């Protein structure tokens, strides 16, 4: 599948900030399944590229006395091969020339957004009484989560925890991902957050999307299986991977801080078009 992607992020401040620094995880990595045909990042100020702790290609930029309107745009074309039952081959996200491999066990560590709680532990055990051992088990768990947490936008935000989304029985793809991660970890299985883009087609997902990689390290298997929790399917060639981490904050496309600026208004537009090859 060839995906044509454009992602615009526009910030407006009542008063221009004094300083602004941002980290951009907006560059698809090339691996066994993804090939970047072309990709451009347009952002004010000088960009510095580096690999973060999880191997994500990241750009930083800092602005002194930026304008009251700041516009970021990324666009390009990515060719993506299908994943067979979600299996991620040649996991480039764990390695880079500047960092050591991140072991799967690191993704068992909870974060403030993915702390465990009794209700999800119960759901996970009831759904998979024999444990999470296969990709099909992961799909069954994902579908159970989507029955418990309906896809409804506007009730949660980027600061919402998995427990809060579960208690409200509503959320979006990032909440589904967080709840799935907690459920997997409660069963002793590593899981990590994936940010990226998807051709939404007729699904409930927006073009800017989040899903989960589940580590299957038992029964002779040692592989990540990628699960689109929101849609209850394996991630495949309609999914363009940007970054991974323990939760949203590790993998979010844009993260930063500023001095001054008072009220910030944010507008994001993402379009993804697919072409069969």
C-alpha cells in the first residue's frame, strides 16, 4: 500500500511566547515493512535530528521570540508492505546506530498513564483465563476492551489515564491503546504504544492514529504483533508507524514547552490517501 500523507499543526497564541521548544516525532522509520519514498518537515527555526531512548527518529527545534502563529507541516509518501497476522519483522524500533536495543521487558514498566487497576485486571483474566499467548488472544482482548470502552471523542484528552477512560467507558484510539497496554501487562505480557497514521477507510479511526504492539515471547515465539485496538484488527499495510514508547507521552508526534504565550489554540488537520500498488 502506498500512503500519501499530509499533517498540519497550527498553534495560535494570544501573545507571542518568549521561548518555544518542541520535539517532533513525525518521521516514519524505514524498516522491513516501510519504505519512505519522500518526506518533508516544514517548521520554523533550525531542526536538530537525533534518536530518542526508544530509537524513534526525532527532531528538536527551539524558537526565541516566535510569532503568535506557529505552523508545522509534514508531508510525504510511504510504501508499506502487509504484516502477516500483525507480525513486525526486523524491528528497527529497538535499534539504532546510537543506542542499545530496548529489551521487551522494559515495556512491562507502568507509567502514570498506564498504571494498573483492578477492573482491567479482572476483564483481562475473564477474557483470557489461560493467558495471552497468541496474536488471536491479543485480538480477542482488544475486542473486549472496545466493548468496555466505546469510541466516543470529547470525553478524554491527552492527560487522561487508562483507568479514567475505562471508568467513563469511553475514549478514542489513544485511550484504547493505554487500556490494552495495561491489560497486557496485567497478564505478564509486554506491550508498547505506537503512534502513526492510518488510511481510515470505513473504520472508526481518524487519520492520525494510535495502536499497540504486543510481545509474544512464549512457546518458541519472540516477536511483536501489532494490534489496532480501536478496530479490533491486526495493523497492516494501511498503518504508517511513526514512533513507539511506553505510552502516549513517549511517542506523541509533537511535545514541547514554552515561556509566555498565555492562551494556546491548537488546530490539527491530517489527511491520508491510499494507492494500491
